[in-house]
C-alpha cells in the first residue's frame, strides 16, 4: 500500500462520518471475531482441521489489525472521543 497516495491525514475529517465509519467497522469486527467460536466448534466436530482454523484466525486477525491501523487509529487521532473504552463497553453500558 506504499504506492497509495492517500495519507492518514486525508482520512475522514468530518466527525459524523467518522462516527458512522467507526461504529460500522467495530460492529463488523465483533461479528467477524464471533465466527471464531463457530469455527472452533466445527474444528471440535472434525469438520475443519486445526491448521485450517489457525490459518483462518491468523488471517482474519491480520486483516482486522490492518483495518485498525489504517482506518480506525487515524480516526481516533482526529476524534479521540470515538475510541471505545473497552471491547465490552456496549454490554457494560446496557447493564447499568
């Protein structure tokens, strides 16, 4: 991606757009990481190998890390209030 002319600074400046992007990407990440539980169960049932499961976990986490570093982190630098306080912050707020 070094050939890409876009810079971190050129990412979303508008707060409303940044909030929409942040909420969407975090929701998608929660859904995607939720698939780990299903894949682990399929591994236990012998439907996927440990190697397949490990590769899936690795590549998905690598993609999510890239998304965080290239999209979310620059948004949080511009709009730090949009950074979630913890991965379970939604459920903690709902319990109050």
